[in-house]
C-alpha cells in the first residue's frame, strides 16, 4: 500500500515490525477470547502511546551521574492532555495514565449509527486550558473518519492548533486516513497498521471487528 502521500502518518510497524505483526495476529483472530484480546490490545496501545510521546518538544538538560560525569540529556517541554473518544477510546486511557501520571483527561462521547455509520455527538467535556496543551486524541479505530473528524472539530473549536493534536490509533482504514488528512493536513496520526478497505457496513477489512464490543465484552 502506498502511504507516501501521508507525511504526518507514523506507523508502529516501522519501528517494531515483528512485534506489531505478532500482537495484531492475536487481536485480529476472531477466535481470540476477551481476556487475551484485552491483554494484547493493551500491549499495542502502550507501544502506541510511547511512540506518540516522541513528538512532544524537548529542550536540552544536563545531569551529573553517580560517576561525577555529565550526561547531556533532554526534558519534555509543553503540557499535554489526553482526550478519549468514547466508548472505545476509554481502553487507551490507562496506558496514558501509566506513562503520564496525573494527566488531564477530556472525554467526547461519539457513537456511530449502526445502520448509517453516521457519527452522533452525545457529550463532551474537555480541560479548560486545553488550548495551551498538546492533545493526545485516543480512539483505536478509524473507519470512515466521521467520528474522529467530529472530535477534531470540537478540539479545534477550543483553540488547539491542528499541529498540536496527535491522534493515537490502532487500526486505520485508508478511506478514513484520506478523509482526515484532506481536512486536517497538519494533524499527526500514530497507528499500528493501515487496512485497505471498508465493508458494506463501514467496518474495516480485514480489521478486527468491533473493538469496543470485544474489549468491553458487549458482543451480541
Ligand atoms: C467506533 C470507533 C470509532 C468509530 C470509527 O466507535 O471506536 O469511534 O467507530 O468509525 P468511523 O471512523 O466510521 O467514524 P463506535 O461508534 O462503534 O462506538 P464504540 O466506541 O462504543 O464501539
Ligand atoms: N468501529 C470498530 O470498532 N470497528 C470497525 O471496523 C469500524 C468501526
């Protein structure tokens, strides 16, 4: 798949090709039970969050080590917050808390209509100082792009510039990527893998089914 037209797309497979393939094979398998799905999805999500933090600005900072030598290091600049797109984005919150301690967390509840796949916004609560922060936007699935476009619109309306939004995602469909980047060219997307198609119900193919249902145990 030619992804060279997306300079702000960052693939986890570029860094951990074998790990990502192995973990993805487990969570994409329809025979994988819920406990294993959660365990291996969580591992991938942790890697995605770590990869995303790489885009935060840093400044040089030196420390003296126990050998009395100087280590020329770095410290993070800029404040962050996370915004999860509920419900599935909630599954990514713990990984952010694990690495960013008392991080501020906003929530946007958007649900796709099961028949039309149109996104509906039900609720949104964001940190009041979000415009001063970098935003890790959390949603594991990008299919048509409708849900995340709505979420990005809400965050931009609060004054966050596009280039300070990092969308942390597990599986992207090519269709959704095209839509998001043509609307918001400055946003960064960090994802594990890109899938080629959507089916007639707007599910990602090959995909992994309904992430929220598999993670939270609500499959019919
Ligand atoms: C899923 C997923 C995204 C959206 C992706 O959520 O978590 O938010 O669909 O599809 P799109 O790109 O076509 O908008 P869903 O609305 O199914 O709710 P859930 O989080 O409760 O599973
Ligand atoms: N939401 C999901 O959870 N999976 C898809 O394939 C599409 C939307």
